[in-house]
């Protein structure tokens, strides 16, 4: 198998790197922090103007009809250089939009997809899944959507909703049949205007003190029936498509970790301990080598997922494999970086003493939450066992 990219893909890679040199500060790292919002809103529009933001989507919905492999190159470069605009409402470009392409009707696709592709604030989405008592046990969600004539009335609470405070649209899972014989059979998917009356958004600061997450309350929020995605009470099965898209999107972090690894390698070459470069320490060399191997494995799994998508195959187990190894790779990189930098690893970007522009400290605080996002390790392993290995369910 030849895993080399073609001339077209490599030209795109060069063009993106020139864009980085022109549009971003020379010491830019990109860590998905609040401070990036300024760059996100401005760079996002420039990415959209170049047709990169949703390049693999059909032209009629604001895309560029690019190949999946051009999309892979774009995702790799975005992650490595930390291009901030691509993260502006990432759920819209990475999984809500792609899910809508598969599950939405023509009216929904024509209305919402061009908004995402535009890079404008009205194209920013959030994903409304988790609830205080329904995380990994997703089928236990209690947020209700009750039909009244030509509207659904939404009541309930969502939690850990990334970007809800800047999103215009929400991708909502709610219970439409509380009397369904099995709890997963009474769930439906909806599109919600986040400016609707009755929605309250409260910030949840993460462990690093940054505002990324939110809790969202719905108090008699009315949405039109036309905002139902797919069939009523069939949301669980449709969610399998959306969650596979979301978990597969975890692979977009791989090259971001590769950037931190490269920085750690350079640091190990320059920093000395007992008059010897850290790179001479066999234990450090081994840990960095192990991370490099994990990155290559994650890249290959990501390429396999891209190949499956290109061939109209969407295997839940492949997406879960990408998610699981990416999570483990992030953790190993963060811990190794903390050990190498010592006390310096605890300093944020704004300290004059910080090393590697605070990337290690940020990654260490972020991976704790990211490991649980989109489903815990145990959830991913169960999916891999059931769909990948054909093992029976244990419950």
C-alpha cells in the first residue's frame, strides 16, 4: 500500500503553510484557549474565502468538492500549526455539518450548511448531548421534546456543552417518547436556534480556569417541527452516525500532539542536566520514541478511517479506535512533557519563565476532560469489541 500523498495534496500542504506564515504570529502555537477567539473569528473567514473550511462538502452547500485526502492534509496542517479559525464552532465543521449532510432533508441542508461554510458567526454550532445524569449512559437523557401542533416544546438541561456561549445553532438530542419500551427507542435529534426564548447558558470553567464548557437550560423552548432531523424516535440510530463522525474527529488532534513532540525533542536537545543534554537520557529517549510510535499508529488509523469514509463505509469501531489511541497519546505526551520540564511545566503562557509557550501545561489540564468527551475509554472499547471483533454484548 502506497501511503504517500499525491502532487495535488502536497501543493495544498505548501499553500496552507504559506498561509500560516502570512496570517499568524511567528511564535504562534495554538492551544484552543479563550485568547484565540480574536484570531478564530478573523482567520475563520479567511479559511472560508479560500474554500478550506468545509472543502470536502459539495459545492451546492458551500464546499469545494475536494477529495477526502485533501481534507486529511488540511486537518493535519491545521492541527500541527494550531490554525485557530478552523476551531471556530468546530462541531459544525467536524461532525454536526457532516451528520446533516447524511441525515438532514434538502431544506435543512440548503439552510444550515452554507452558514457553516461561510465562516460567519451565524455558522457556529454546539452539541447538546450530555446531561447531569446521562453521560456515558447516553440513553438515560431526560430532556423532553413534546410536540404541540407545528412545534416541539423543549424542557431540560444539558451540561459540558462546548462553545454554547458563542454558538448560534445547537444539535440537540431529546426524549420524544417517554413511554418507549426501551429507553434508547424514544430519542430524537433537533436543530435549535440558541437565541430562542427560554434558553439560559451558564459558564463552566474547566480545570485550567478557561471558559470552554457551559451548562444549558431549556424552559419551554419552542422550535418548529421542521427542525426535527430524520425521523421522530429514531434519534438513537441516527446518533450512531453523528457520534462516529465526532469520535473520528478526535484524529484531528494527532498532528497537534506531533507539534508538541517536536518541541519536546528540540527542548531535550538544548536543555542540559548535569552538563548533559536531556536527549542523552535513555529514559527520556525511550518515552519520546514511544510517543512518536503512537503518533504514527494514530495517523495510520486516521488514514484508514478516511479511506472508509471515501468508500462509503462508516465503521463505529474504527472511529472509536482513533478516539482511544488519540486519548492515550495525549495523556502520555502531557505526562512526559511535565516530567521533562519539571516546575516550568506548571507555568502558563503569560509567564516570562514559561517553556514551550505553556503548551505542556495546557495539554496536561485539557486531556483529563478530553478523555471523557465523546465517550469514556470503556465505551470505546465496548464499541470496538462489539462492532470490530463481533463479541456479544455483556448486558
